[in-house]
C-alpha cells in the first residue's frame, strides 16, 4: 500500500492529503531512475578502478562456460545428424527395396532441406558457433520432417502389402489329409463326360462327399449358387485382381456378399453339375484370366501351419 503524506492547510485549518500532478510524478520517477543508474555506474566504476581483475575474470569464466555449453550442444547435434543419416540409408536401401518402392535419393532429400527459418538471433548471428549451430538445427528439422513423412508412406505401403498378401490365394482348399487324389492337369485335356478335347481351367481335388472346403485367401463372396456345369459353385473376389472358384459342391457354408478369411470354411465337397464323382474343381483367375492354381498352393506347407490357418479363420 502506498504511503499517504499530509500538509497543513491554514485556510481550511486542517491537514489535507498531498496530491501530485502527472508531471510532478514523472519528474520523481525520472529522478529515482537517474539516481539508480548513477549508483550502478558508480559501483561499476569503483570495481573497474579498484578491482578490474575480478570483474574481467568473472566475465571470462562466464564466457568459457558458454563456450563449453555450445560445444556440448554441437556434439549432440552431430549425434542426431549421424542417426538421421543412418535412418535415411536404412530407408532407401532396406525398407523401400523390400516393399518395391521408389527410393527418395539424395536429390529429393536435399530439396527437402530448402527454405530458411529466422530465429531472431540479432547480434548473436555474428558469433560463428551460434550461427553454425542454428543452421545445423534448421537442416536437422527439415530432414527429420521429410524422414517422418517417408516412414508414414512406408507404413501405408506395409499395411497395403499385408492386406494384399492376406488376400492372395495361397493354400490348398482341402486339407491334405482328406485328399484321396490330386489331379495336377491344367490346360487341354479330353473331357471325362463329353469325350472331346477342351480347355480345363482349374485343378481337380478328389475327396469324400461332405469334406470341408476352405477359402484360400481373404475376400468377399460374389456368388454362391448353382451354375450349369459348375453345379453348386462359389466365386470369391480377393481384390488386387484375384478371384477363385470352387465347383461341384454338395453344400454352401457362406452366402453372397459375405466377407471370408483365408482358411474359413465355405462349402462341402460334392458331385453336382457336370461331374463323374465326388471332387472339388478349383480355379484361380488373375485380372479375369485363368492361371494354373498349382502356383498358389503351398503344398510343402507343414500340416501344423495349415491347421493353424484353419484355427485362426474360426476366431
């Protein structure tokens, strides 16, 4: 709380508060500021006159401490620079190669460092150690931003690749232990019913009627119905250009529009349509062209691994 001063007013015969106008108050502030400044100058002058070594020594000590701090900061920046260089190398030579992605390369990375950020260093910009450290910091910030975006792109590619691999036909549609015969003939053959030579667009897997038939990849059922020579047949769209067909079934376990996983039960072996016995006719199409399903059956897959796929599909 400010102290209030009083003066005796002979006209009013009483003590009244002392008031100051703005100009008087400003004069008092200037007087106090001037007095403080002169006091500080006097003390500094005394120190310089009577003990200059102590003052210079203090300034020198503080200067050396600052230099040490900047040296430590520069060393840390160098470590970060080396780590970023390692990540860039791993990015281009490992991740992008494995995912068949285009490398960023040094030209793109150098372009990403463009631009200049003002730090407002003022006169400090004339000090080499400080200006050099802030230039390094600016470059590191730009490189880190570019690398972060690169890793995001790689992450998106990994997710897409995982989805594609899960969707791609990759297993045998019938458990190997339940097969009685595997017919690897794909292409021209003599038709077992009509006797003429015609193209056989799939593979036949003989098994007892009612044997489970599994989806060979993730996908969506686009058809589950009776279709002429196919008999009861299921068409599955796996995306990425792949489609599979499972014909001559005795029954369906899925319906049109249903999403299925690799290893999920979709139907039962039968002998419907143009068929001479209980078996599964299995086809694989890529971009609407038939290809030999043998290339999508990992027949050397261990039984335990196959069983694990079936169990996972049931979850």
